[in-house]
């Protein structure tokens, strides 16, 4: 009917709404898990982290730490990936690939699961050698180095290239399209890889502000969302790099003085 909405457009709109509700639900559940302590009050985690530093983590503690990191990454990164996921869902629906969106999201989340493994191992190792108190750097040298690395990385071509893919959902989908569920999974892994390449240094700053510091987690998540969603803010990276490098230099100077 002229001027009306076709059945396909109504179906696409409905699916977009359902995907958006699904993403919002997963994000809220992830934040809810963090707000309730992420299992840190369970018996397996009740021993002080100073004890863990002396004797090492038990398998249960290590598993809970990994789950905490993975859920935290989902809570922080999924909102910034929502425009990409919604666009992919629309394109996949037009291509009659109804199940593809879940494979795409699974691939994206798997990448951050891999990062969570590395982050858990780093946290364990840094705690063992006394540079972390379990959740936060207790070394000005370590905190300064992490801030300096994050600031410098903001200015690198690698950061810029990865960020560009995250800021341009249409360009990514048209340039990397693969049909079918397997293709969707590979696309999700690839997009997750770009996202990881864009944000890994910022995520390492969780060791500076506190791994379970919810205000710090929220601030980093908000910055990542702004950086990806508002590419018109050309100087966002330069400003953040300047602040991070300055803060890192100050801490390093204090550490060696």
C-alpha cells in the first residue's frame, strides 16, 4: 500500500526491538551480578587476598575470578557493540538468516572470554609478586606504567584502525559479510577482535582504579561507549591520551623519587 509499511519492514522492526530487549536484558543482568559482588562473598572467596598472595588461588577462586572478568567485560562492552549487532540483525533478517544474530553475539562474547582468561592470569601473577593487593595495584610504578601505556596506545595507528571498524557498523558488515550461522560466528569473532584491539589498554586500567570498583568500571564503560558512538568528537582520543600520559608520568615520577 502506497505510503504504508510493508510486512517485511514491520517484521524487521519487531526483530530489532526483540534484539534490543535481549541486549538490554543481558547487560542489566551482567551489571546486576557485579552490583551483588560477583560472587566475591562466597565461601570460596572469603579468605583475604593477602592469604591468596601467600598460598595461591584455589581452583574455585580462579574460576570465580574468571567469571567475574567475563561478566564484567559483557557489562562494559556489549552496550558499545549494540549498534553493530542491531545492524547485523537487520541485514541477516533480510538475508533470511534468522539464527545468525545469536551466533554473531556469541563470537563477540567469546573474544572477551579469551581476554578474561588473560586478565585472570595477569591478576593472579601480579598478586603473587605483590604488585596487586588482589583487586588494585599497590605499586605506583605499575599504576604509572599502565596509565602511560594506555595513553600512548590511544595515539597509535593500531588503535585508530580498530576504532574505525567499531565506529562504522555499515562499513564492517558490508566489507566482512559471511553467510550462514558459521559466517555470523566468524564475523562476531572478527568484530570482537577489532573491539579488543581498540580497548585492551583501557581495560587494563581496571588494575589501576580497582577491578571491582563499580564507579571506575562505569566510567571506563561510558568512555568506550562515547568513543565508539560519537566519532564526530575528533579530539576524544587526544584528550584522553594527554590525561592518561600525564597521570602516568606523575605516578612514575613519584615512584622513583
